[in-house]
């Protein structure tokens, strides 16, 4: 494990959380066990550790990593809490496995090609165990052309569009599909959520279509689906983690498992990343694995890290150490987080995003359609009205009513 000042200056509880945020393969298990023992010898606060496990969403992974260290002594209250969190994570995974099988059967019957990602299929792929990764919902991808059919199929199976979405006119729907990348659903039983994707955040033009052409036919519970290639999976995980500035150790833990197992030809991955504008997210992730877990960076020609903006490493290292869950932080902290994420997003996506792309995204807000319903013939008017609608949403609508 790394001897960096970033990690050594952290609390023993944080160092233990990092050490248990992944499940090391056999070749790295000894190093992981030593990092766990070192953190324990420092005398950690178990309540802080439990909070960090919750914050970074690693309950089953952390418990599994601790359990396989021989002779490890954990105070009984902490042991009970860790076991309870791990059991809850596994029960949630079982529920999502049942839901996923049902959804895949429905899509198979409707003849809709579908790609599940993250969630239980990623847990099974990385660890051979569907219950180790904590997931808050299911994630499915379809082609842009199949979005409407997929939505109808989900609704026929008891899924309904999340309350944050609302009916759109044809022009509004066109803008929605162009600028956003998923629709959220909740099950009528109240037992789970699902996101239906048609592209990934920051995809280069044509990238989604090329990925669908490379997808690998697979099977889950005797249902067919398409899976990403190993390189596409790595680039997606790097872009997803980068988009959130790697604020959760769980995401880096996934990458650590892939790196430590030697699953990917990194030269081939770098070549593909350069073609799709994903070079920076991938290189930043590999550097972070060195700083956080001590995994060596792969040997790549030309030292591609030399021009990597330092902010792409420093910002995640800062975000990982923030004790509170981002959603629970105060307004000022959330504003600072938003500015940092926008800067990170810009640096990550800079290679293939034009100013026109950026301005188009800023000119679009789905919430404007709810505030002011214009007919499609006046759809263009949303752009000049944006500043007024922003003030209405953020300022005037939040004023307390006069008494």
C-alpha cells in the first residue's frame, strides 16, 4: 500500500476505509492485509470508520476485506454494525438481481437490445459475487432509437417515470434526448429505482454507436443482454468517476480490482481513449490508483502523464477526505463543490467539447419547460428567457409567502 503523505496524514479510520474499499486479488492480498493491520495498530475510532464506510458506500466490501485477515480482533459493537450493513447491502443486491432478471425478460420478449451496467452485473464480473458492490438503483442502456419502446416496456412491467420528470412536447423531448442521457424510473411496489440510459455523459460524437457495435452477447438468469468490452468498461468507469471527481472510494476500488488483476491491455486502452477524448479520465484514474492504493502505473510509451493537469489528481484526493456525504453538506460547501466539479468536468472533457457544445448545454434546462410552457413553435424563446427563468426558479419561487 502507498506511503504517500496524503494517506499517512489521514486518520487511522480513513486509512482503514481506504484499505477495505476494495477486495484485492491473491497477488495483492498480502499488501492489503498489512495496510489493514497497520491502520488497526494506530488505534482507530470505529464510529468514524463506520461513518466513512457509509459515506463511501463500501459496507459489504469492507466487511469481506476485514473478515479474511487472520486473527483480526474487531470490537463486538463494531462487528455487529459492520455485519448489519453488509447484510443490508447483500439483501438489496438480491432484490435488484430479481428485478434485473424480470426487466431483461421483458426486453427480450419485446426484442429490444439492452445493456445493463454497474450494479449486480459489475459486482459479479469484478468479484464473482453480486452482493459485494452497493448499488442504489439499476442502470440499463438502450440505443437512442429504442428509448421510447424501452420506456413503454418498463411501464408495462410496473415501472413509472420518476416524479422529477414530466410530459414534454415533441420539441422539448427532442432537446431532452439531445442534452440529457438518462430517464429515472421507480417501481410501483416502491422497492427500487432504475435509470434508462441512451448515452454516457460527455460521449464524443458517434461514440455510443461504436460501443454498441463492439458489445459482447452475454446471459443473465437465462436472459440475453449485451456487455461492454473490458476496455469500454474501463473507459466508462474512468469517465463516470471523473465526472464526480472520484469523491467515493467505491469507484476507485472497482478500478483497483481491474488494475491489480491485469484485465486490460493499457496501451490498447490508451489508444482507444485518445480516439474518444477519454485520455485524461483514464490517466487520472491510473495515477490515483498509485496514490491511493500503491498500484504501479502501467508502462506506456511517451510518459502520457507528464501533461496531465495536477488538478485532476489533487481535487479527487481532497474530495475523498471530505467526511460528510456530499448531499448533506451546507449551501456554501455545495456551491464550492459545484464549482470544483464544473472545473474538473471541463478539464476532463476538454479534448472533444467545443464552445458551441458547452453553450448549448448551458442554454438547456428541463426545469424551464415546467416553469413556462411554450408551444413548440416558440421553442427557440427558451434561450433568451433562460436568465429570467433561472431567477424565477432560484430566487422568486423560494421566497417565503407573505403572512
